[in-house]
């Protein structure tokens, strides 16, 4: 066995790099434009008292307005964190997958499934963008079912699938050669 690691498939590398780019860029944008983003969200929230259940008087609704703006801001922070985190997860899991003694015909599908996790963080972007205009209650279920469940679920299944394949390989006596 060679001492060098095998390269993950291109889809995994592209997905990982995209997530690193999204996560890092979002962090930079949040630092640079935090006040402007909050003010834009606040303007949208104030325009829609019926969506957010306000009394209609800004003075009365100040605390709830601030809460909704913070929900939007938190969703953008989650985009930053999940973008970076999924980038690392995709890279490391795909790297492990292609280098473990598991059947070759399973490696590509497992890497594709973990790479689908890159479509999870855009759900946070959708929430951050749409909370001020649609409200969190109206968005929660659609965003969860369009982004979080299918794409987060695909990544989780790939991780468990890789682990299961490796355990089977170990039980069958196939081990990584090494020191």
C-alpha cells in the first residue's frame, strides 16, 4: 500500500471549496456590513406588521422588531458557521472514504452523498434573507424540508454509511496497512 493518500472525487473537492468560500465570505460580509444588514432587515420587518403580528405602532413593537432582526442576523451567522463546518466535513469524510479499505464501488456514491451536504447551508441564507419579509413561523417547515432534512440527511447517511462499511471491512479482516 502506498503511503500517499488518494484524492477525493472532484465533486467532493468542489463542494468543500465552495463551502469554505461561502463560509469565509459570509463571515467577512457580516463583519463589514453588520449594521447595514440589520438596518435593512429592520426596515423590512417594520413594513410588515401583519406578517409579524405587531400592534402596528413601532414604539410598542420595538422588542419584537429587535427579536426578528436578530433571528435574521443569527441565520446569516449560521450560514457562516455551517459553510465552514460543512466544508471541513465534506473534505475530511470524502478523504477518509476514498482511503479506507471499503469496496471501491461504494466510495463514489458515499462521496457524492456527503457532498450533497453543501446544499444544507443555503437554507440559512434563505432564512436570513426571508425572515424579515415572511416571518420565521411561515418559513421554518419549508426551509427545513427543502434544505436541512434532505441535504443534511444525505451527509449524515454518508457518514454512517462510511462507518458501517469500514466496520464490516474490519470484521472481515481488511485493515489499513501501516506502522
